């Protein structure tokens, strides 16, 4: 069975896109799936810190795409889960050879169950090329009008350019307030089916600072487990944590 390729994207910065990419990948890995996270960016590496592998990274995605190293040299095994592997972006700016991506991904399909591509914000060249190989885009947005509107622009571009690529909405950093979250309004604005609601959590902040995994008994981790289950086609409820 070939890997499913997921693209994690966002129309605006600050939505927690990379955090969702890593923790969703971890949740998939803990379901017994073999998962690779590829940080497809030309600079601003941060996935390695989120995943707790910042001290282990030697080669990066630019080395892999350019052929300077084999794929296994660019991957780092996560200390959190033996089935989770990370391929980081370059630390300093390095132009990525994006034209090589489809062929390079094709070579990895038999090795993994899921390949998760974390892309930079917006409709940038990295995002556009990732959509050529991805079957599902997870659009990570916060429930405010500006971010949702930017998400709608991305949805329209995806459906215009990539007819075979599906889009699912992940509402992230949702705060518990007295006002009821208008899920239908968010869905209508973005024009994408909702797959997860993940709350604003101090546990996520602590995890990022300490470069440690989320507590497995926490509500926010359960939200990521449910996201992984939905990606795998299981019917589980949305969680409002």
C-alpha cells in the first residue's frame, strides 16, 4: 500500500500550522502508522524544535531535493515514537529544487503509510508544488474573519488548480469563551469540510517550550487523536477542548 500524502497549509501566519502538522503526524504514528513529516520551506526551520529533534538534524530537505544526500540521511527518527520521522527545512536560506519533489516523493511512497508536508503560509511556490503530490490538504485556520477569508482564497485556488485534491478545515487555537463558536459560519466562509477543532491550550505552549510531547491523557491530545482517526476514515466526534 502506498503512502497517503497530506499537505498542511494556512492562509495566514500564527495559526499553529506546523504544530498541528507535527502532533497530527505523531497521533497517526501512535496508531501504528509509519509517518514522515517534510518541512517544505526555504528557511525559518521550526518543525525540528516542535518535534524534539533539533539537536539531531544534520541534513535537511534542500540536501535531499538537490541530491546531496539520500532520503534516509535527511530523516531523523522522533524520540517520541519509533514510527515517526522528521525531515527539516534548512536553517539558513536555501532555494529548494521544487521540480524534483514529485519524483522524490514517488520514491518514498512504499516506505510510509503517511507523508505529511508542512508548507509555508499562503499560496507560495512550495505550497503549489506540494498540492501537485498531495491528495488531502489540511487547512489550519483560527476562527477569525481575516484568517478564514484568507483560507477561502486558498480553497478556491486548490479547487481551480488541483481538481483531485481534497480540502479539510482544521480550526485551531479555539478559545473557550462565553460566545458560541459559529462552526457553520466558519465552514461556509472557507468552503471546506470541517475535520477537527483544537482548542487553545497551555499544554501545547509548555510542550513547545520543553520540546516534549503532549500529555497523552490531556484533552488537547485527544483532539489530535480524533483528527488522526478522521484522517484514517473513522467516524469519531469533534472535540471542543
